[in-house]
């Protein structure tokens, strides 16, 4: 009976672990635009008339090294009433990052440039009202997607600042982590030992350098606090940004 009980517990743990992995995979690949109309790979709009595929000549590579980058004009978007923009995908053939660019049709002026981990990881939604939504992997994290909002103002497509980039990803504590009351430090909220499984609720916009990124973390007990990746792992490490 004892052996059977132990076997049942092991099976339950394996099932739970497998379910957790599947859940994380679903979170990482979930598409916030899936209810919208898809008109090209990873491009979504409100209606078909907003988008036309590019059928013109091959587009000049621009200021990129031709041995390291390729440029493809995906199509033309009705970005706002009476305002069309080309959407170009600039693939880095050697390393990261790659880029998407929004380009003025007549002048070929770049009005928006968007670095990304890989072209295939990016999803766009264009409502046609002068706003664009971009869902992509974070360049300094291992897999999680997050969504950004951009608006056309004064001839440029600029980001609308959010208080937090929502991530909703589980990760492991690699070395003891201290969580603080604010992204800039302050009083300690919690101390987490290695191997603790935590949830990264989101990351603070504006701190995009690897050594300054601030993560809002939820502990297994339901507490929240801020963790900042620092040189020499002063406040510990999370696996979510240790990708290699």
C-alpha cells in the first residue's frame, strides 16, 4: 500500500510539472490579436481594405550592411484615415536584433523603427485609427511576449508609455533573491531562496538595459516586490533573463 501511495504521488508530481510546462508554453505563445482579421503572417487589422501586399520592386536595403541584413516590404497599411504607411521587415541574418520599420510611401522616410528578437516573433495589430499595437519577445528576457502601443503624432510613430509591461511568466530563483518595495530599492519585502518558483508579473518600461531592468515579482505566498538584475548578482538571479 505504501509503495502504491508513493507511486501515485510521483505520478501526480509528474503530471503537475507537465501541466506547468504546457501552461508556460501557452503563455509564451498566446496571441492577443487572434480575434482580429489576419491579412499576412503576424499582421492583423480591423478590415481587409486596410492592407495591401507589396507587389512593387525590391526595396533598397537602406543603411544596413547587405551581408548581414535583408529587407522585405510586407505591405502597405491604412494607418490612419487618409494616411498610408509601408511596413518593412529588416531581418538580421547574423545576430540580434532585427527590425520592423514604418515608412512614408512618397519620401521613403522612416517614421517608426522597432527592434525585435526575430521577425517571426512579432505580431502587429493596426486598427486604422492612427494607433498600432506590437506584441513581441523582450530582447532581455528568455521567451515571454509583451504588448506595446504606438501612436502617430507629428509625423512620427512613438510609444505610449505604460506603467508596467505585463509579462505574466513563471520563472525560477537561481541564487537568493531579495525583493524590494520599489523598482529603485528601499525596504526589503521578501527574501527568496534558490529553486523558488515565482511569477514575473511585469517589467518596468524605460529600464531597458540588461543591468537596470526592474521586474515586479509575485512570490508563492502572494507577496509582490521588485527585483533588479545587477552586475555581480548583488540581489540574486532569476532564470527568466539568464538565457545562455
